[in-house]
C-alpha cells in the first residue's frame, strides 16, 4: 500500500480507494495523494471535494485509475 501511495505522489496519479472510517462505515473514493507519512497520508478527495487525512491501515483496497488513450487526447 505504502509504495503505491508514494508512487502516486511522484507521478500525480489518481487512485480509487475503498476505505473504512473509524466508525466502521465503508466508502469508495477517488483521491489524489498529496503527502505520505508513516501511518497516515493527506489527499484531495474528489468524493467530498476537499483535502482529507486518511489512516493507511484503514485502506481496504487501492487501485490506480487507468485512463484510456482516447480520454487523454
């Protein structure tokens, strides 16, 4: 997980994340990672339209967003 987070900061890549909050609720979010620490990371959450801090241990799934070439051009 940590390697993928660091790599996404380097390349500015968006990620789709399934995350479990402190209260046990689960959400799916599209994020752009801004800063990575030892136990948490800071990201812009497109779902909430704001910067958020997430705990790395609470990530259930993390997948890079793959853009089709036709979307880029």
